[in-house]
C-alpha cells in the first residue's frame, strides 16, 4: 500500500549526495519511486545510487552544479530522455554561510544567494514548463526554519531562505489549477555535514535527516503546502508571528543560534 502512490513516479533530487537529499532519495525508493540524483560529487552519488538499486528501484546519476544553468538544463533533459517524465522535483541543494552581519561582506551574501536562491530558481523555472505540458507535477523546496525565524549569525543563509520561500509562496498561487503542487519544507537543525561544526543547545538538538525525509514523503502524498519538522515547532512560527520580540528573547535565553566548535 505504501508504494502505490509513488509507483511509476520519477523524482529528481538536488543535493542528493548526503544529508536530507540522500535520506529522501532512499525513502522515496522504498516507496517505489524511480530516482534522478543530482549533486556535484559523482562518486558519492554513485554510492547512493547503489543503495537505491539494492531496493529494486531505477536510478540514474547526473553530476550537477545547480548554480550553472547549462548543467541544470542537462539535468532536466537527461532525466526526460531516460524516463520520459518528471513527476517530482525536490530542490534540496544548499550552502550554509555563517557570520555576524556587521563583519560580513557583500560576497558572503552573494555566495549564499548563488546556491540557496538562484540554484533553486534555475531548476524550478526549467522543470515547470515540462510539468505544465504533462499536466501534473510536484515541486518541493527544502528550506529551513530560519525562513520562519532568523537566528543570529545566520544572516546570509536566512536572507536567501526567506527570499526563496517568498518566491515559492507566489509560485504556489500562480500554479493553482494546473495540477502542479508546491510544498515548502522547514526543517529545524539537522544532523548533516553542512552544520557538523555547529554545536546547538539540547532544547534544539539536531534531528536525523531520515526524519525530515519521512516528513517530505508524507507531505508529497498529502499535497501539503508547508511541512515543519519536527511538527511540534509549528508553535515556534506562530509565536514569532504574534510576538517577534518574545521570540528574540527565547533565542537569546536558549542560545538557539548555537556556537562553532
């Protein structure tokens, strides 16, 4: 039963070599989907592909730098050539840029936007025409809880995540009625290589990437507009909407931004 929804569906995942991307690829394979894995490190992608083949699912590896439009074009056209369809596009590739705003340079923000905003924009804008032609599709953005409440030291990352989240808000509304569903995923701190150097307080302990992957799969099946992981942190977003200063205090008291080890 759990394979029924994803049977015969094809999913592209960017940033699939590790962390949330890898975990989501494996989770989708367990549910019966065929996978297109994209990231810069071909050798690591091939290791993930072997795990998916062991589950009996079709998979191809396409080394891709999402900040390069020509490589993104190749990703989409190769996936279509191999499978003839793209049912799910998961924009997961990202980069964590950290530092105090007063000490950062313009280039730090440009570096964050290059992958966290434009890297997503290239892929989404390229795949949408094909989904419109095939009259169905699902687009998933793996954002961050930082896009609900910015944390100190996360200026470049938060700015880019807020920007792409806003873009997806508009995109979801503009695609209404076209049978293309758009979902924003907001994970809290995740136990991935991207932030392995950041120590966090126990109140916001890092969660496994596999937990986010399961939430993403549920969100896709239910056509959810937003997914917050872990689910109980919905209150975090609501409280910040009601009283941003109170949430500022919570951030300070519990040192939610963490610290570098």
